[in-house]
């Protein structure tokens, strides 16, 4: 399968575009979208007493270094007795993208932005998602704001939701903020020049770590996946880099989980229906019990997220090298998340992995359609207007969004394989250390450590078991199909 000629970034773009089409996703915007976009002259100027002016608060964004579609801002203040008030602002995309318009129709088809290292397929045109609806530094933007008050022990004392105008005072990046929190770097310059921002970040980090500890005590699961991103130098792939979880990512993750919970409960309190994000209690729990038993651990016979988290935490601690592969096994046995419609008063399905009962997707409307749906439901509830979606319509959307999200994940996974094959195509004959991640009739799956890539061990299977360390030789790559073939090293 070794390629006769080297591939380049343009080939990955072509492969990604083809994969999008094969999965029922639209890689390009229609002429109707372009016409609507041409008629948009600037950001929404909607105003009124129903929109609060919160532009004076010390809002900041924390996202990836290269993120341009900024969906959320955060700010907080310390109250008496160790309590903290936290505001989370979410981009009001609906102010610019109305239901039933060509732009909305395209977003409805894909339901999500699709991210690959070579090319991004945004759910919304970039003029909107990275500018007019993005909470960019230094500009006023409309937002949906969730205001929460947490007690000194990080338990939620109360929350409310309303519309507001906000202003991003500091655009920050995960890795730089995390390095500063950990004492490995300076306070980022964008934060340093804003009086009071350092204290803001310290308080938000402390609150987030408390919230995280509470969720872990309640059984929230923490996995580790191997999803490396290709690093380009021009059109050439020069490395594969694994995204590392850090304190800044945990900060944003925790406040978004809290926001999504408050959003779900707010909609339920209004007596209507909502689009929830759920992960059901695992039907294959006994198989998870069996996996634990094979590792010398005991889990209860009934699904228990706290017991599972304790098991995972122990395995991460004693065998970090194999933990990503164990994570993948458990995730597959748990089943993937899905969107469902839930009515007020209905017993919620909940999110088994996060150990929360009330959860919706509301925090990324520039990149996920369910979040845009939830924003519209919130605005209707706030205005005491009829829901923009009927229960039947929401049911159809829930199924569609679940399906398209799965399609998008498969496109991204398909491209990660081709990216790895592209990096390794000039390393045929080299030897690598790896670990057995799975077995099949045609061979054994191997994950090599550096670069982080997975391929098939052709022949020489012997008695290799999952988790065994191996030394392999790279025999061939196939960028077009994302195949990497190894053989046992001499």
C-alpha cells in the first residue's frame, strides 16, 4: 500500500471534502447563503430595556491559540463568606441567524463545525462565526448571560438567565493561562494590561477546581483519548501533537458544565420542552465489570458512576501508558451521547459521564446547532413568547443532530488517520516502540508512542495481547485511505 508519490496538505483537503460528502455533510456554502451574507452590513444593533449593559465588567475569553469563533466569556466577583458570583456570556448567534434563513438551513444540515488540521468546515460562514457573532476582543456584542452564585464550597446557591451586551477585555489562550496558573510562565500580556484580570483568573480557577472536585465525588468520569492534531510547516506535516488537558481547559470545562445545567433547569422551570444532551446509564455495564475484573478490580453489578470513576482514576495512576486505550474501551461500552427532547416535570435521563441530571448544549452556538436551538428557546421564554419549535419538530431535530454529530466525528477521525499516514510516509523502514490496542482476524492494532499514531501489525501475531508492548517496523502507508502497516521488528 506504500504510495508512489508524496502527498501534501492539498490532498488532505480533498480527502476531507470527499469524506464530508460521503457522510451527508455539506462542505461548501450555497449561493443562497452567500446572497444572505452579502446583505449583512454589521453586527446586530438590537437594543432595549430587555438587554442589560454589562460591557463594564472584566470579561475575558479563554480558548485555543488559533480559535477565532469565540462563543463564551467569563467574569466573576467575590461575595461575602467566600461565595462567588460568576457570569458566563454566550454569543447571541440568533440575533444574526434567524430560523428558516439560508444560513440557518445550512447550519441545520451539518449541525456542527467539522475540524481537521488541514481544513475547517464551519457551521456558519466565517464572517459571522469569527467576526459578527464572535465575542471578539475589543468589541461590543450581544450575548445570552447566565448569572450564577456559588457558596464557599462551590455548591450552586442560585442562577438566572438574561440577555445582555458584553465587551471582551482580554482574549486569552489555554496553554499560556495554564502555564501561568501552574507557575511555569508569566501572566499573559493580554491579561497583564487589564487591571484586576489577574485576580479574576485566580478566582475563576479556584472555583472551577472546587466544582471539578465536587463532580468527581459525585461520580463524574475522566477519560483520556489519543486524538493528535497535525502540525504543518507550509504544506508539509511535520509533527503530530496530542492536546493535553490542563488547568485552563478544566476552568472553561467546569463553568460550561455549570452553565449548561442552569440553562436546562431554567427552561424546565418555564414549563416547556427542551433539547437535552444525555449519556444513558450503560446497558453494557456488565461488560465494563468484566473489563475491570480482567485488571484485577471489582465493580458493582449495577451501574455506578462513582465506582467507575474510582476505578479509572486508579488505572490512570498505576498505568498511565495504557490508560488512553482503557478509556477508549470504556467509552465504547458506555455508548455515545445523544440529543433527546424532555418536558418539564419529566424525570431527566441525565448525563452518566458528567454525573449530572440536567444538561443541555447551550454554550457553543457558533459551532453547534443544538446550542443555537437552545438559545432560541431561551429567548422565547425570556420574552414570554411561544416556543419557536414544536415538540414534534424538536424530536426530529434531536435525532438529526445526533446523527450528524456522529458523521462529523467520523470525518475528523478519518482525517486523523490520513494525517498520521502523511507524516509517516517518509519514514518507511524505521522502527518504533508501541503498544497493542486491539486484535482482529486480519491482524493486530498497534499504537506507536512517537509520533502518536495507530496502524495494523501485519503477520507475526503470535500470542500478543492487548496492552503488550512491542517493537515494530513501518512497512507502508496509504494517505488516501488512512492506512498504516507495521511488521514485527527484528
